[in-house]
C-alpha cells in the first residue's frame, strides 16, 4: 500500500492540489475498499492520464463484492462522494 500514490488521492487533491479533512476521508474510503477487495477501485488505470480522466467517475454499489454488507458499502460510498 503506497498512500502517496495517486490511486489513494481525492479528485481535489490529485487534480487541483487541494488538501484538507475531505481528502483524508477520501483516502480512508479508498483504504477500506482496498482492504475488502485487495485492490483500489481505480487500480485498473495504469497511466496518469487515464487516472486523471477517470478519478471523478463515481464508484457504484455494483462495484463491490456481493458478500459486503449494505452498511459497509454505504460507508465507503459516502467517503468517496465527489464534491
């Protein structure tokens, strides 16, 4: 896990270099997702340009494994809301 990686950064942090409590909540949501799935939601994006253009695509409830509780999915999705 490389927390400094763009895969953990919020859209505001990655695109606009804006950091604060909201970016910490985003990183928390990404870490929770990775703990459950073994990869970050955007791990399939291999180059910087793909990540930059897709980081604002919201994660969907369907992107989670089926055995994850509704409440845990809801917590992660709320952490990863794009403002």
